[in-house]
């Protein structure tokens, strides 16, 4: 039997050198590209039976032009980079990797929230710059210090990550509100507008579909409390970024912590890059070695299952 041709379009972020592709290579002839620009996707995949991608787009016109393609493995949970309808038309299976980064992403949520609440990094830099040495008092702070105990955290979307965030929130003594497509047993389920109005912190964990695009808009930001924080480790387009920048500049909300933006990397002049009280990290909530190791393992098992005729973690048109 001819070994399948396997192509990884953008392997660098998953494996910058601290993991191994050997388990995937055992299935066939493997080619790993660190990155693939859009104009080279068709050429690099032309003879491939199996293509794996993280953020490199596989639009319908490319999928329809790949005669050998039988399986697409998404090296992530979100699969909006693949035209799954076009793949379904061709009978091409598409699998993703669900749940691999729940613990790491929840940890990132609280990294952002704790920085907003206590400004640890800012104060550590101030000490390094000599401000404590020059202080007339035994301590100093430049912004309000916020205690999380007793605050209300509103979680939008209650999958694996949202549930992990809720567990950590309760360990800090926070109350939890949930807005989910389906009511969650044992949780206080509220409408989206009620969640924005009642929460001291709003954290976004819903998938990117047309329905929640710009879920956070000027109107919902206007419902938030002036001392409230917004956290987004989900998808950048969930937030109207211009509206958020304006809300932060006006002091309409106290701050935002973001690990994702609508355009990544952001262009110069992006409205949030210089926004007041806005912390932005470069899409790293998923990227601990532990999470990436799990991702690699499931991605390999997805390929194995497909080749054995029992595809798993399949995704398709909504």
C-alpha cells in the first residue's frame, strides 16, 4: 500500500523545536513547513492525501483544487480557517483538537485578571527603576488594587475552558454567572445583557460563529459597570475593538485583558495597542508545553483514526 503524503502547513507554533513530529511521520511521507503564505498553499498541498493546518487558511477554491486530499487535521480547537462546507462536498473528513488547552487557557484568564487587579508587573518595574528606594513611605501604588473575593465573574460560553475558569474563580471567592446556549445545571444562568450588567468581570469563551461576532459592542460595553474588567482569551472578532478602545479611553470600564485580536499580528495603528488600561498578550493562552504536547498527541490520533477507517473529532458545516 502506498504511504500517504502528509503535509503540515504551519508547524512552527505547535512545535518550535521542543516537541517531535516522529509519531506523525510514522504514518507516511511527512513534510513540515514552519509557515506557508497564502499564495503557496495550493502548490504545497497539491499531491497531499492529508493536510494539517493551524492558522493557515484552506478556502473552498483551494480544497476543490486538491485531487488527492482525503483528510484535513486542524491543529487547534477552532476550525474557522477551513471551508468545512467545501470539504464536505468533496467527502473530505475534517477533525479538530478539542479541550487540549482548557487548563492553560484558564490560567491565562487569571494571569490577565490578576495583572489588571494588582498591577504586579507595573509595580515590579517601578521597584526596579528605583521608585521604592526613593519612596518616603514603606509602600506605594499607582492605581487601585482590587480584591477578587466577593466579585462576580460572568462567563460567556461554558465549555471546557469556561468550566475551568469557573472552578478557579470560586477558589478566589468569586460568584459566577453563566451565559450559554444551553442552560447549565448547578449554575446561575442569565441572559447576555444581564451578564454584562451584573458582572464585575466578563470573560469570553464562546466559539467564533456569525452569531457572536462583535458580541461585545458599544451597547453591551455601556451596560458594564465602571469598575468592571473585560477578559477575552476566546476569539478576537468577538469584540468590536474600536468600541472597546473608546470605552477604555472614556473610563467607561476599568480595563481589558486580551490574548486575541481580530487581526493577528495586529497592524500598526490598531486601536487597542495604545488604549488606556488595556493588557494584550500575543495569543499565548494555548501555548504552554503541556497543552501543545496534548494537542500534538490528539492530532496524531486523529490521523491514525482516519487511516484506520474510524475518524474521530469530526467537524462540519453548522
